C-alpha cells in the first residue's frame, strides 16, 4: 500500500504511455478524424448550396431583366405600329379628300359645260322659233290683233321650252 | 476487531504477483497487472467500437461512440483551447483509465489507484506533461522566466509548486480511493446486506468518477496556465 517502488512506478508510466498510444491509434485518432471529415463535408455542402442559390438568384435577375426588355420592346413595337397606322389612316383620309375635291371640281366643270351647251341649244331653238314665227306672220299677213296673239304664243312656247331645259 | 484489522490490511496491501529476475529481482505489483487488464479491456473495446467508422450515415454504435468522445473532447477543449488541442487524447485516455481503475473494485479486482505507485506515476506524468506543454509553447527561456512571474520574489513558491502539484494530485486520488475503500469495508462488516448499496453507489461509483474527473480537470487547468501567456 505505502510501499514506493521505483520499478512499479516506471512500469505504470510505461503502461500509461502504451495505453495512450494505443487509444490514440484505435479510438481517438479515427473518431476525431471521422468527425472532422464530416464537418468538412457539411461545410463544403453548405458552401456549394449557398453558391447554387446565388447562381439561381443571378439567373432569376437576368431573366427578369430580359423579360422587362421584351416587354419594353413589345410596347415600343406596338406604339410604332399604332403611330404608323395612324399616319397611314391620315394619308388615306387626305388622299380621299383630295380625290373627292377633284371629282367635285370635275363634276362642277361638267355641269358648267352642260349648262353652257344647253344655253347655246336654247338660243338656237329660240332663233329658229323666231324665224318660224316670222315666216308664219309673213305668210298669213294678219291683223295686228292676230300678230299680238302669235307673239304671245311664241313667248309662251319659248318660255316653256326654256323651263323644260332648265329642269 | 483484530480480525477486521488484519483483513483490512490484507486488502490494502499490494501484493507482489511475480518477480522478474533482473536487476536483483524486479517485483511486479498487483496494481500493474490489473492495469494490464484494464488496458486490454480498453483497447479491445476501442478496437471493437471504432471499427468501420463512416463519415456519412453512421450507425448507432458509431453515433454513441462519437457522442462519448466528443463529450470528453469538448470538455478538455473548453479548458485548454486551441493551443492545447494536441494533449486532449492523453487526457481523455487518463480520465477513462482512472474511471475504470476506481470502480474495478466492483468487479473483484484490486483498484490500481489504491496503490500509491500508480497514483504517483499518474501525477508524475501529469507534471511532466504540464511542464512540457509550457516549454513547447513558450520555449525554454520564457518557461524559465515564467517562474519569476508575476514578481521575482514568488520564484521559490513557483518552484515548490513543481513538487506540490503532483504530490497533491497523487495523494488526493490515492487518499480518496483508499478512504472510500476502508469506509465501505467497515460498513460491510457492520451491515452486510442492503444498507451498503447506496453507500457503495456513492463511495465506489460516484466518488470514483469524481476523482477521475478532478484529476484530469486539475491537470488540464495547470496545463492551461502553463500554455497561457
């Protein structure tokens, strides 16, 4: 119990050193190594996960950007088409207006010409009527009362014909 | 009563198991032989438990083992910090060894820690490790200088500590185990049945583990002091 013996102390020291080395080799070394490896694995997995998340977010931002660009582009195209359509419409309307004006002008000219022609016709008819009447008067040689009657008849006839042409 | 004293003495005596006939007869004490048995058990268990360790999807056995190892590892890591990490396996080994040695009396062996030679050897290794850690960390010059800190006048006390620390470690462990053993023997002499159970739980099991804990705790505290600037 209380006997101190150098050899036994030495033996115990040797025993403990051997036990330490064996335990380190068979227990603590492998177990600690495994735990550290697992920790490293988990760390690397976390790192790669956060990297993937970052990449996904980047891609999302890119997609959103391109989507916005496409939206703007389509709005721009629509505006352009609208304004072009408006311009085309305006042009057509203007053209139609010009054409109508031209046609109106033409029609007016034609009407005027027609009128002119009718007037000329009427003048020649009146001339021939006058000539007929004069011829009649000369042939029949009638009294002044008859002359007056013939004159009235002529006037009535000329007036009628003029009215009929005017219509 | 004389009978009791005789039996106690016999129990306390560390017998010589055999003698190696070199250097004028090298006696091998019982404590050394029991230490061999403990070593065999520990190494066998370690080999059995730490087989086929896997990094991914560990089994129940491995998880249990890892929980135990990391419990001890974190305990010492908390005291020593990063600088003392290399000494942790030794301290873990010692705490397991002392823990088993203290309660091996329950299995019918004589506790090696009941032998002053074993606790002396443990304390010797502790003080060597403490001073080695200091030298390794600071270098010989700074280590020598650290004896005169914080003021030169305490140097004798610091040098005395070199002997007091292992002596107190050695005697504390030895005295506790011996005392617990004697108390338990006395109780068992007076009341042989039932009553010794709670006492045995306290003196054999609880006190055994507490002393193992105290031993390595103090060793690691001294080491922390030695490697701290």
